[in-house]
């Protein structure tokens, strides 16, 4: 068991190590001018220096907090509304166009509208990210409910279960696997929108603000380093939800 775990971790390290080696080789070979592509060692040193100096930590936490707020709003409204819509196919079909239309509309295209409605403060960034993530959660939950195994629903009806009991004890659990797909996608999308909003809507802090400031001052080690930190944050959030899914939906796929 221990050796299998070590082997799995070793394979997981292959990708980051390969990226580091390719990046370093390109830098040493001079295929890209050092003015545009600093060495990975210098980039990691910049991340370490900014983390130690205390500047990177607060920006990291602010972006994380905004992302979690947007995701929390999206999940709180997306899951129950998605279950209700998915349980009524006629209702879903009547609003399917609107869901798909807004889900297909780039969230960045909504920035001006949300800025007009909510101003330039934090809430406009959180609101546009929450809206984009909410549509993803809503769609996946509704899809999961609509594709619930009918045999289990019919079995519950035969046993005399009420509509509310079927809704709570059968349909809710049946849609959980697809719900977690939506939640994982939504939290990643919320992070993307928050970082872009911090860059272009205007912000006093956050990873997006650090990225755009680094571009303006042409501090490329900090620019690349902050992008790496943003990627690590997104990957970490995805791992957390994968772990929650395995823990809470361990029965998925069983008969």
C-alpha cells in the first residue's frame, strides 16, 4: 500500500519536473530572450522572496476569499434551483435556451454590465464570478436530476414514498455525482473570473492586481511567479473537491 502511494506520487511529480526541465532548457538555449522568459530558478526565487516579504500572502488570501464567496453564492442558489428545475422537465425545457445562452456567453463580456449595476467595489467582481459559476452549477445539477436512474425512482414510488421523500432521498443522491462535476468546474471558473476581474475591473489587491502590476513594471519573474501561484491555487481547489467527491459520493457507479 505504501509503495503504491509512493509510486503514484512519483508519477504525479513527472509533469511538474518535465515543465521545469523544458523551461530551463529553453532558457539556457536562448530560444526565447531572457527579457521575455526568465529562468525557472529566478521565477521560483521571486515567489519565495515575495512570500517571505509578506506581499504575496495577502494577495493570495484576498483572491481565495473572493473566489470562495463567489462559489458559495453560486452553490447556495445553484444546487436547490437546479434540483427543482431538473425535477420538472417541462420547466427545464422552457428555460433551457436562457441557461445555455448565458452559460455560453463569456463572463468577461458581462463586466461592463455588472460594473454599472454594482459599481467598482469588490461585490461587482464577486457578483460576475458568482453568476458565471451559478450557471455551471445549475446546468449540471439539473442534468443530473433529469438523468437519475428511473428504476430507483419507480421503486421508491412502488414502496409508497411521498414525492418529497423521493425528492430528498432518491433524486438528491442520484444527482450528486453530476453535482460535484458542476461544483469542481464552478470553483475553477470562479477563480478565473475573479483573477481577470482583479486585473481589469480594478482592485487594490489580489493575484490579478499583482499580475497586471508586474506586466506594467515589466517585472517578469514576479509575473510568471504569480501566474504559477494562481495555477497552484486552482489546482489545490480542484484537489479539495475531488477529495470531497470521493468521500461523499463513494457509492457512485455502484448498482
